[in-house]
C-alpha cells in the first residue's frame, strides 16, 4: 500500500474513533446532569473527569499489554 494511502486510512481511523468518543461523552454528560442537574453548567469539569478516566483506562491497558509482551519475550528467551 502506498504510504499516502496508509496515512489516509490512519486519518480516517482517527476520525472514526474521535467521533465515537464525542458521542460517548455526550451520552455521559446527559446521564451525569440527569443525576446531578446542578452541574449542567459544568460541562468542562465533567469532561475533564471523563478524560482522566479514559486516560487511566489506557494506562492500565498499556501496562497489561507490556506485561504480556515481556512475559512472551522471557519465555522465548528461555526456549533459546
């Protein structure tokens, strides 16, 4: 595949995931203010909390992935 095509596909993937995240946050915001109507004007605060949770989830996923990758490397080294 041409590098420009790869870049275009990657850009489309980013756009698709970004759109999903935007919709997910909209749903989260509506649910949150339904439970806490006093926060209706605090969209930025709600967003920041939501983003921190997303980042924490990514950190956990990356850490677990690294553990599994390192375990596989260590097993491969033992076999050799």
